[in-house]
């Protein structure tokens, strides 16, 4: 394995897609900052990533709905590494309820985690991303955000989640318009249901074996990170086999 000087920050890294991405980048010799809410689980994951090949791992427990917690994650990454090759925003939250019953409390939490936190992360990380892009102009620096197919095609019962994820797609597209000329390129990945804990609520209708695999998303992230700074991929929709491609 070839060690790199690259660094990545991954949110929602203690399980599911975030953990799969962290495992892949650890094997490639990245230095990593990982964050999730559960400090004990996060520390266990950090040990696993070090054993898996990560050059260094900073584990910072934080709730993405808390602006101070989000700021603390970036502050620790900056203190420890001083540069950021890839910002990978995987943390998300969602609630299943129709428009007529949408709770304003849940609305606030959904948009805080799925939209406000990514905006804050991007704003705080841009100086580090620009530094990384300048140091490696052929490759640039990457921003990858996990959106959802519900942010592209409306899904009954997922109004707030879909709206937040649609806004995330728009935010990332605008980031490309503003920053890709400096070598900071961004992509949202919008998958249908992926076999993770977050999708367990719908197992009575869609069994795990009918869902996308975590590794499907990990492979997509890995491919994006290997693109040159000349390539801009604004959004990738990943649908499930056996559907018409326009639903989760």
C-alpha cells in the first residue's frame, strides 16, 4: 500500500456508508478526521482505521445539528492536519411523515443536519480545501455529499427529507460554479434505499437484499476522489434494480 499525504474529513463515520468510506480511505493511507455522535463507538472505529492503514485518525464526537459541534470538528481537523483533500458529508437524518402532518420541530432538525451543517462545513473547510487544491493542482480537492434520490424525485411521505436533500443538491451545484475554477470540485450522490440502519424502518416493504449495498456507494466515492480537477460531476443518481428508477 502506498501512503499518501491526503486528508479527509468524514461525517457520520461510525457506521453504514460513512464507515465504509472511512475503511476504504484508511486502506489507501489517508489521514482522517471522523465524526459521529457516539464518542465510544467513534473511538473504536478510529482504532480500526489505524489498524487498517490510516496514517493518523482524529475522532471528534459531535452532533451535526449543533453549530458549535460542527465548528469544533473543523477546528480539530485544521489544528491536526492544516489541509483538507476531501470533505465527505455523510451524516443525515430523516423522518417519514406526509406534508399534512409535518412537524416543525422535525423540520428544524432535518434541515439543521442535512443542509445547515453541510453549508457550515463547506464554509469553514474552504480555506483548507483551496490549500489542498493549490498543492495538488492536477487532482484538486473534493467535496462529496450524500443526498438522496428523494431530493431528485419526490417520494410520498418523505417531504421534509426530500426537500432538504434537494436543497443540498442545489448548494453543491452552486459550490461548483463558484469554486471549481480554483480546483475545488463537488458532487452529491443521490441513492435510493441503501442497506443501512437508517433504512430499517421500511424493511417490511423493501427487504435489505433489494436495497443498494453500502459498497456500491463507497465505490462511487472512491471513483470521484480519483478524478482530475478538470472533471466536474454535479450529481449522481443511484437507483435500485427492479424499480423504474424514479423512486427510492
